[in-house]
């Protein structure tokens, strides 16, 4: 599937109005990564992440995660919700990292456009945000609701489900899109849509609420660290 979507993005990039790069105008990928990392791991982002970790821990250790999971399973989940979840889950798959990386390379070396800029921003945000995601996933060690030992409580290095990777991967492009849209209603809609894939993981009993919140906040930090960078 990722190959099909990658080809679609290339075709869209070819027809999207843009400016070709000259040899003097190359803007290599990773040229801004250092400053983006400093912003992503700066004081403001650290405080936001710390708040998300605290909230996730509170949900896990008070039993609220399990209550929310049971409520959703008993009251909300249905054939319709399963169908929507199957659809939006694909927005958080790993292959998007490669596709955004492809657009980033095209943007830096061949031709720049609104579409390729968006793809590049998504790739750069994932580059700076993924290390945080991986460290917390494994470091906190919580498990899935659907695992044999379903337990949202932290048990360092025991499992790697403490932050939702799907919530992170899907939120990054939609949060970046929200910053690019003009009407306020469109921005709010994009931000709301950024949480849909995270919700699908709750619906499918692959993550608890606190794990989804943590993955989404990591995405928010990563987007904030890349969106205001000066670009050529």
C-alpha cells in the first residue's frame, strides 16, 4: 500500500504548482535538524511533555484507563465505529514516514511546492519526535488492553506500548495542515481529525487513553518545533 500512496504523492507533486530548484537553490534535508531538536527538547516542550506524562501516569495508576476502556467497549464500540477505525488507522501506519521522506528529498533537491513543503515538514517533525516516542514506549513499559497481561501501569522495559505510535504518526501531518489552512473552522477540523487515529486504537483495544494522549502530545511538540523554521 505504501508504494501506491508514494506514487500518488509523486504524481500530485508533479502537477502541483511550484518552483524548480537550481543548483544554487538546493535546500538539503536535515539542514535544520539541529535547531529543531533544540526546540523539541527545550523548556516549553519539556514542560508540555512532562504534563502529558503526568496525565498518562495518573490515568494508568488510578484505574481511569481501564474504566475508559470498559466504557468505550460497552457503550461506544459498534459495527460502525469498527468500520471508521479500520479506515482512519491507516493514517498512522509506519510507511508514511518513508513517503514524507520522499517528498522531503524532492522538495530539497528538485522542486518545491505547497505539497512538498507539507511533506517535508511532516518528515522533519517525525525525525525529531520519534526518539521521544520510542524511549517512552519502551521506557515506561505499559501493555495493551488486548494483550494477555492487559495492564496500563508502568513496568519499565517490560513492553513497548506506553505511547501510541499510530496516534503520533497520524497527528503530525494533520497538525501541520491545521497551521496552513486559512479559515478557523478548517483549522479546528484538522486538529480534531488529528486525534481520530488515536481514537481508533482505543476502539480496537490496542491502546489505553493515556497512551494515546502521550503519543498525540509528542506529535504536537514535534510539529511546534518545526513549523516556524525559516525556509528557503
